[in-house]
């Protein structure tokens, strides 16, 4: 009997899910609310480039074309690459564009019955003869006003964590955007404008940007390009970060310090045995020294002490939280000349004339506020479920990382997988590994353990994330432990986890997508 698989989203994760489902003989249907593929790469701000070096942000069976010589290609190059991948594997015909999934509902056993299950879906299988997902979709171009309904056996949610739903800070009463004389927008609105309109929009305005991650840094740079010292751009931030000027601390490749098996020996790993645990404890001084080595390079190169921008947390925490943003070139030169002004403030409120920050009585005069405060992927994910129980459990409790087994399967939501929510060194590479694992699961290559076992494993990863990512554990980052994580996927699939040719290469060479290019 043909099993129907639906994929929601046609960004990099959805395309990968489609390609690997096809490779196992399924005929997936992909719902995409926009008119094209590529997700976040369809449109970005003008200066956006890949932050992850190109060899790591690469499909394992479809290398970057030789014509792209840059290590950090720009948005158009990334988009073209993704599009050629989709064309090469003939994925477009499986996608229903301009089709937004309004909600999904599980039709099958009752919620009481599901709570008694000891195996995922009641039988430990990805499919069940008793349960189906009902998917309600809407034509976003409104060529048809009636919502349509599909019934499928398995759903793969690839709806993206960093798009569509903005994270808007909570403001004190009457001290939010409504009090301001001018506009308050989110980075997502700025990024949606064409380049010319965006440049005209900020030109001649005193802009305040809120946030200190990649969107904030890039937008502040664009504002300073447009307005110089005449109308400086103020950046209001809560936390200093180890944003990197390059990937070569003191000339030594960062990947050799954090992305090889040796670096993973220095940290405690979920599910490690006593020997590995002892080793990680014994090697902790080295772990500390490596972090200091990288920090000293960033501090010196960016002159962080001079600008009071030295983070309080370690570089290890930054990389373990997947928060390594690349610093736009000459950012601190702009701070030096005064076209970018940095202001730390834990609280933020807005009044008629401008923005109020900690320690200042008068508002900072502002003509435009851009909130580069990130996204609410959690909300987007919750909203897609119609059942209140699934809405409640999908993102887990507020004081735990997202409870996904192998960062793909919620132990208590049957016949469904979520790809692209836990972060990594390269989200494309990680999504590809997950989609391969998932396609093997769908094909019956391996079985999942009991719900109890899966939840135990999820708790171990949660402990790891809390230990190494600090306050950012909810980003569910596996970046600094991605080889250990991939090993588990490989073992499940029956692949050889060790992919290198020699003992030394295995220990010291960084891992990337091409290590998994050849199966088994
Ligand atoms: C500007 C920017 C630059 C980035 N740069 C990097 C980088 O350099 N390196 C890196 O590793 N990561 C980077 N990221 C992280 C990035 O999110 C991933 O690399 C990746 O491309 C995300 O792919 P995705 O498919 O998981 O999600 P998305 O690209 O967000 O795609 C999700 C898709 O789902 C669709 N969708 C959502 N909801 C519905 C619905 N209800 N019905 C139908 N369709 C729906 C959306 O329209 C979208 O097309 C960047 C993110 C941003 C925003
Ligand atoms: N390739 C590229 O060039 C590129 C460009 C843009 C985005 N991206 C990627 O896209 C993803 C999203 O990036 P992003 O920069 O949009 O979001 P983000 O990484 O989630 O960062 C959000 C920023 O807003 C701050 N913030 C959140 N809530 C706040 C509040 N209530 N008040 C004040 N500040 C608040 C955060 O502060 P704290 O630091 O204190 O938490 C953080 O600095 C990331 O993965 C990023 O790497 C990549």
C-alpha cells in the first residue's frame, strides 16, 4: 500500500526531506506558502553572505559549482545553488507553491489512548493503519477561496526557525511602538524590501537597531553606509558576543579546534561512558586554554576591550550555542569614527521622541527603530498543530531544550518529524544528515526505541545543552558535538560512523558533509 508523506516548507530542509523521501520510493507532496523554493535565501538584506564556510554549507551529493570561488558566497549565489540542487534532483514538480498549511490534526487513537503508549505511535513504527494526519491548506493567491484538505500517513515539518514570525520584545505599558512618533519595524520587514528601497528607507534617518546578532550587525552596517557620522546608527544590545572577524584564530583554523573528534574529547557528551567522561574532565584545562586562545585573537583583532565589548561568557559557550556570527568587515572602525554607537541596555522602552535605555534620563532621539531581535520559531511550530495537547508539548517546557529524539522526532507526537529546528555549525549539512536518517526510518531500516528510552536520551542532550550553552540552551545547538551526534545517526542507519582514512585523520581532521557523501 502506498504511504503518503507530506512535507511542509521548501527551504533547504524541505528540499532535502523531499529528495531523500523520493530516494526511498515515496512520492511526497510538499506544501510551500511562498511562490518559490529557498526559504530564508529567497530574500535577505543586501550585505548577507553565507556565514558558514562554503565547504560545510554544501549538499553532500551536489558540490558547489566551480564558478563560485568565494568561501562565503552572497545571497544570490546561495539561492542559485539551492535552486540548481532542486532542478538537478527534479524536486520542483513535487511542490505545491502558494499553498499555506493552516493546520494539521491527527486523526486516529484518542489522546487518552496515546498517553498510554509505550512505543512511538503505539507500534514503534512511522506508519500506522489506525492514524492519519489531516492537513488543511489555503491557496495564498486566493485563486480558490475554499481551503483544501489532504490526508497523509506521515508529516515532515520543515517550516524554518528563523523566518515568518518575528520576536517582538515585551515593552512596559504605554512604552512600546505605539508611543513612538515614527516607525518601528522588525529586521524581517527591512530584509523583505528590495535593496534600493531599503537604502532609501534608512537614508537620512537616525536609526536605532536593537540586537547584537547577525541581522543587527548587518543592518547597522548598512545604516552606517547610508548615513555616516551625520546620522549615527545606535545599536542597543543586551549581551556582548564573541562575533568572529575570521575563522583563523592566530592563523590556526578554528575547525581544528572545535570541529574534529579531538575537540569533542574535551567536552562531556550525552550518553558517554566512564572513560570518555574521565577524559573530558582531565582535559578540561586544555578546553579552557583553547577557548582563551580564540578569545584573545578576537579581542585583539576587534579591539573589544577598547569598546567595552568583551563578553562575560566563554567562546566555548558561544560556539556551543551556535551563536557564531561573523562580524561585518570594519564594523569597529565605524564605531571608532562614530557612525555606529553601541549602547548596552537590559531594558528597552520607547516614547514619543525616541528610545529610553538603562542609565539615561532623556530618550535617545531616533527616526526609525529596527528590531533585529530574532524570530519565534517556537510559536510558528505550535500554531501549526490544531490539538491543544500537541501545541503544549511540541516545544517542551520553558526550562528545557526542545524535546526531539535525534533532534527529529517528538516521542509523543506520532507519524511526524521536525527538521531544521535544532541548530548546528551548518544547518544545511545537519538537515541533510537528519533527512537521510529519517528516510531510513520511513523505509524500515531501523526501529525507534521505546518512548521512555527516547525521553531518557532527550534528557541527556538537554543536560548537555544546559551545561555548555548557558542561557541559550533553547536553541538546541549540537554544533560543538556534531560528530558525536552524527555517530548516533550513523549507528542507527547501520553506517560506519568513522569516515576518515587513518587514525590521525579521524582524530584531528574536521568533519563536514563530504565525509558522509559515500554511503556506508
Ligand atoms: C538571513 C539568514 C542567513 C542565514 N545564514 C546561515 C548560514 O550562513 N549558515 C547556516 O548554517 N545557517 C544560516 N541561516 C540559518 C537558516 O535558517 C538555514 O541555513 C536554512 O537555510 C533554513 O532552512 P529551513 O528550510 O530549515 O527553513 P526556511 O529557510 O525558513 O524555510 C522554511 C520554509 O517553510 C515555508 N513555510 C513555513 N510555514 C509554512 C506553512 N504553514 N505552510 C507552507 N509553507 C510554510 C516557508 O515559506 C519557507 O519557505 C541563515 C538564516 C537567515 C535568516
Ligand atoms: N548568513 C548571514 O549573514 C545571516 C544574516 C542574518 C541572520 N542569519 C542567521 O539567522 C538566524 C537569526 O539571526 P538574527 O540575528 O535575526 O536573530 P538572533 O540570532 O536570534 O539574535 C537576536 C538578537 O536580538 C536580541 N534580543 C532578543 N530579544 C531581545 C529583547 N527583548 N530586547 C533586546 N534584545 C533582544 C538578542 O539578544 P541576546 O544576544 O542578549 O540574546 C540577540 O542579540 C541566526 O541563525 C543567524 O546566524 C545569518
